[in-house]
């Protein structure tokens, strides 16, 4: 798995995922907080499966020329 997510996008994904997951403990408690797992994991590992399928690479390192 080659990283295909830029550092800034990774930070945004981690913050978004953590915010959504925190809804399980603070705020409206519903099962929708589980959606935060996806951006959190993709942000932590730096690889997004849909990006790979669509040929998208926002990471400057390893970008196709």
C-alpha cells in the first residue's frame, strides 16, 4: 500500500474522525459516530482505498508523473 493522501488531508481526516467518534461520549449519542472510524483510520495509515481504485493521489511523494 503506497500512501496516497497528503499530510494536510491526513490531519483533516484524523480531526474529523476523532470529532465524529467523540459524539459517542459527548453530544447527540447515536450510531452515526461509527462513521468517524473510516476517516480516522485512513488518516492514520495514509492510504485511501477509493483513491486507489480511482487513481487519485494527493500525496506529493510517490505521485505519478
